[in-house]
C-alpha cells in the first residue's frame, strides 16, 4: 500500500505542483546541470552516477551532453529545430523532437528521464503521474506519487520568476526489482533503492555559435533516419 493512499486532497500542494510544471514548460535560454547519486539500501552511502549538461534555447532547440560516472562521454543529443543529431556508438540523424520527448531515448533504464518527463509540463499529468496521483507539501518542496516513478521527493526554489526543482529523490522499488529479476547476475537485489538528482540552473541571453549545429563533419559515417530531408 502506498504512503499517500489516505492523504486528503492538498490544495496548496496541488497549486505548487501545477506552478512547477508550468515553470518547466516555460524554461528557455537556460543551462541545466544535473548529476545523479544512487543507492540500493537506506543504510548504505550513495554512489556517484551519470551527469548531464542541458543547454535549452527552446522546446525544439537544445543540446544535451551525457557523461558516465567516471566523467566519460556517454552520448550527445543536439536539435536545431529541423534535425536531431544523436552521437554515441554511432552517429544518427533523426527528425526533430521536443526536449521532453528525448528522455526515453537518452536515458535507457530510467536514468535521468524523470527530468525530461517534467520538462513536458502539465501534459504529463495523466500519462506520467496518472489522475490518481497524490501530492503533499514538505519543508523544502513536494512529495508526489507517480504511476511511472513511484515516490518523488522534490526540493523547489524560485529562480528568475520560475519555480524549479533543485533536487529530486526517486524511490521506485518496483521498476528496479523488475530490472533485477531480468538480469540478477549483474546487480544486487534492491531493498530500499533511491536515486538522487541534483540540479543547477544558469539563465543566459544567448548560446555560443555552433551550440546547436547538427551538421556531421565531412567524411564521418552516419545513419540518416529522417523522413524528410531538410
């Protein structure tokens, strides 16, 4: 049984929750640094995980650089509004998407995808959180139960007129247990797992030239999956 099953409707919390989602929709001309810490049990220390640098000019004009726990390059997504450039083991050109839609593609296994879901704003209330979602205020922000990510503890801060998450702690034993059961030899059985995402924001007037350049360097191999060539 979930913790929030018997919580009464918390109107103040719902108002804050809605304001946060609206703020996520409105974010433009901003750099977001996000880092992840993870643990499998409540009594163990968090271990360092991946990190992301997100440069967001608009919903369909962005650059995302992902790094692994050692600081190595683990993938780049750049969208200029006409083409999405994906660089990893191979280089792929795709049709453009919004920054929120990149989450599943960028974050296999759920890593980091919670932020990209939140960037979709209020459109995710039914699909991500579900109409039965529960929300309550905390000392530093909100606690929300979502159908996709279990319990989210979200610290909030007002910056440049927006209400933004500065820390998101995800407690989702169900999905982690499902992944463990598929490949038990590669990880320990999760007992009380949580992932902590820390976020920092830097509002900018403009980005350096070339930030959203989706052209592939001459001579490099690539796969073109675009339906319509720009």
